[in-house]
């Protein structure tokens, strides 16, 4: 079986979400959406999209949102049942209080609505390096190793990371279950840096891959340390009263 890539996982998640929303004019909230979306274009054009992002540059670069709001997704709230889908991709690792944002997502989602969360895996090799190294090193790596001239400038990655404990997928799934969400999709996959390094700097890419492979052997493969990212699709369960009403008579 081939290794799942970011593109493959995102396509599968997008197809799953689109299938669940097919036939309706979806109300979509992209939390920290910035200027890019992983959703299929066919879904974007058939939906009303609201984006909240703290970065003004990212909002100005957004070309697909119907509503653009500069704000903090940890505190900015919409009325209950405002959305059919909430997307929070590569954002929660930057939040001091991701639990506050996720609680708000649950309140603003309609019953049966879908929540997508994508984030880096804090227990992966790339996650551990990011967590325990200073931000200036991330900027240096993006500029001088990956060749990104705009790295660290306003509106451009890398952004400062916090890695609240809730970012770990097991803890995130347990927390969302307590809020009334069911997990309907989960995938881990290698961080983009491996493929990018192997293409741009083959020797360094091979060295990195070999190092991580050795670390995997030492940990007996309990968790593939190459899997630096994950994506989860949750469904908001119906309220108890609605479950009773929708149940057939005895």
C-alpha cells in the first residue's frame, strides 16, 4: 500500500464532506481560513462561505469568501446552528486555547453538521522539532533550506506555534466526543517537508529520511514518526430531544 500524501488525504476528506453536503446550499465557516481552501471548487461555488482570520494580509488575499472578518476564532462567535460545515485547517497548533475555539464550533454547527480539523502531529519528528525549537529557526529553515523568500513576513508561513496538548489527535478526538461529535474520518500522513527536501536537496532529504527511519526502529514502530500531519472529520450528533422525536414509535 502506498503512503498517503497531504493531497490524497485532503482530496478524500473533501470528497467525503462534499458528498454529505450534496444537494444543499451549504453554509460554511472557515476558521482561520486565510487565503486558501482545501474544499473542492464545486463545493465552494455552491456555498456561502464565511472566513474569520486574525491575519489581515491573509484575508486580503482571500478570493473565494462571501464574508471576511478579521478576528480571533477563540472568541469570535456566530449564532447557534449558523453553519453546516466548519473547517479549521492547520490552525489549532497556533492557538493558546484551542478548546475555546472548538466549543464555539460545536455551538455554531447545526445538528448533523460537519467539523473538519487538520493539524500537525505533535508526537511526530517534525512536530517535536517544531515544538522544541525557536521560531527564528523555523523562519531560517523556510528561507535558506526550503527557498521561501517571504518566510516570516506578514501573512506568510511559518507562523508561531503553541502546540497546546489538545492538538494531539487522541486527545482531540476524546475532547470532541465529549462535546457531542462522532469521528467519521481520520488519516495520518507524512509531513510535506520529506517530499520537498528529497526534490530540492536530495542528499539532505535522504539524510532526514534515514534518521527518522532509525528512530522508528528504536521505538519499535509504535508510531511512524514520519507522519507529521493528520486530518479528522467529525459529525455533530443530534440533540437528545431531536433523537427522541426522530425515533419511530414503539
